[in-house]
């Protein structure tokens, strides 16, 4: 895990594979990553991995670190900017450095870093819960304030659950596993209503744009006439079916949203949720420590689990399919979803250990969120197109909408590759 002003030269071997763990169901469920990837059989020290992209401007050009090894520990010679790194002052060294805590001089511990972070997120959880109860009163039921409070509640629950997963060895393992599972259930329940509402808005807006009056310009007089005629016919058919497609999507997704809202209200009033709220309230004042000598030793430093979370992310990104694999393939979506969950875990670990978010990961995280939204929207359009006995014009409009959302998936993948800050080989093994 690096500071925002430091560069990274770790290049995980393309041979490394994703962990075999997957996150639980639900758009915002806390991920459960698989075991650490084994080191791949990398090339020699002067040979970059196959498919590696050139380093971005400003990145160091020295030899990459050995593939599959953990990030450099504090005190090792790293590649950094002037005045940082283990060398203290003066020009930065050019030795082999990992992508982790290069130049980090502190020693974050469970008591000094993790416990205050968890207590702060627990306090935010309880504050958001109180606001949600206030805004959910009959006078303001379903208002903007209730939605904002629910989002804040999910954010705090995700950060608690993700930190419990990454730093499990620094806590009471049984307590951490139990609370993390309950928070995953809660975030999944609360996120569905928001996800269905956003999906409906996305698809209806896309239908409006696709069926608009503006026709694409063609080159050449003859080509313009032929293209205009074909476009006019397609636009007419799309215009007829777009309104019906929008009505069909609204019926389906509004029904799903209503059911999700009822499920969320039922969950918030259940004894299971009250047990979660009680556990978080206790967490706001006391963080259970591990028992035994081994547990206390693991809690002495948070660097190793944070570096492991980062290495899993780098390995998952290195295993993503390249952008020249041909047409869109839905079978590849799972790998991108896994990278998104691992990126979230890495972000939370960065907040715990370094006290703040890594700004270099904001754009890649946003791209992966857009990727998830486009994938789910394409799936909703395809599911609506399978509705029995719909008109051909409606099916045609839904087919165009599905293709448009698949283009959105490809655009999000391209945006992620362009904004990814690490010098990682974005190639399939």
C-alpha cells in the first residue's frame, strides 16, 4: 500500500490466478476474497511480463520487483520521490520495492490504528441509523433524507465488514466472522432497492437517447441517402417499441424495487437487525482483541494483512482479460466483479493503515462501479426481452438497449485500464 505521492513498480506475474473466493450476493455485500494467489513463474529480473503496458509518465523505469512477493516492509530500500522512502532525505533509491508501504515509517497496530477506525465507523453506523429512523417517519417517509441515511448506513457497514475480513487475525476471529457475515446480509438487503431504482433510471434514459430524433451523419451523398433511409426505418421501429419497452421495464423494476423496499423495512424491524445494531454499539466502545500469544502477535502489526489484500488486488487485475479478446463476453464479467470487490478491500485497508483514501484509486474504482451498473442493466434488458408475448417492436427496442449497455461495459473496462495507476500487466494468463 503506497502513499498518494509515491510510485509503484510491482508487476504481478500474468500467470497468477484469481482467488477462488467470491463475495456474497447483493450489490453492496462485503466481499469475501479467496486465499492469497501463489507466486507465478515469472520471467527473469530484466524481462517484463508478457502483455505488460509501458509505464506511465513519471513512473520509475527500474527493474520490477520479484513477482508474487509481498510488498516491501518499512525500512527496505524503495523507489520513491525525493525526500521520501527509507533513505530519508536526498534522491530516492532505485532498489527493488513492492507496491505496499514504501517509505512508511510507522508501525500500525490493532490498538493504534484498527481499533480507532472501527470505533469511528461504528459511530457513523449508529448515527446513520438514527437519521434513518427520523427520516422514515410518516411525515417524511421515502424522502431524500431517508435514502441518504441508508447509503451512509451501508457505507459504514461495508467498511466495518471489509476491515473485519482483511484484519481478521488482529481481532477475535469468531467474533469478526460472525459480525462480518451479518453486516454482509444487511448491506445486501439495503442495497437492492437503491440498485433497482438506479437501474430503471439508467435504462429509461438510455431508451430516450436511442430513440431521439437526431440521426447520425453519413459520409458521401449516396452513402448519406442509403444510411439515412436505413436509419429512418430503424429509428421508426425503435421509436414505436421504445415507449412500450420503457413501460415494461418500469413495471418489472418498480415491482422489484417495491419488494426490496418491503424486505428492507422488514429486515430493519427484525430481531436479527437489532442484534447487529447491539453488536455495532458495543464495537463503538470496545474492539474485541485476539486471545493467546499467536493472536496478540498478529495484532502487533497490520502491515502484512494490508499488503496481502493489495497483492490479491494486483494479481486479480493482472489476470483480467486483455482488451483485444474480441466481442463482449459475459463470462468475463465475474473476473471484473471480483477485481471491484478486491479494490474495495484494498481501499479500506489503506484507510486503516495510512489514515485516508488513496486518490489514485478513485477513478479506477468509479470505472468498476460503472462496469457493474452496465452489466446489471444489460442483464435487466435481456430479461425483459424474454417476456412472453411481447410485440416485435418492443423486443427490437430491448435488443438495441441491451447492445447499448454492453457497449457501456466495454467503455467502463477501457476507462479502468486508462486510469489504473499501477504498472501492472493487464493480460490474461
